[in-house]
C-alpha cells in the first residue's frame, strides 16, 4: 500500500470519464456528483482505491438494465471522505 494525497473529486471524475463509454454502450446513464465545495484531499493508494471504486461501478453497470441509472456520489463527512455507488 502506497498512500499519497489524492483529490477525491478528481478521482471520481477520472473514473466517470473511464466508464462513460461503457454506460452509453449499455444504454445507461452514469451520473457522478461531488457534493462538497472542496476537492476532498485524502490519503489513499491511488491504484487500490481506484480498483475498489471501479469494481463497484463496473458491477453496477453490468447488472443494471438498459435505460437505468448508476449514480456515483462523493462528499466529505467530517474527517472522512464518503463515496457511494447506487444502481
């Protein structure tokens, strides 16, 4: 594990950009929302946190019927960063 300072909003945006073509190909809407005014800097291993979120988003896109919505949200929660994937 190699934790480095990461911007949570930027991380979500990068992952959304990565998955947008797959969502479109499957007839799905992928909505990404960062609900905090600040970027949300966190200490995390970029590859590992990216893999976790990618797995969640990928599964949501895989199992959501065409025409569906997959939402990815992030925000600060006190000293923590909270991210969620909903389909």
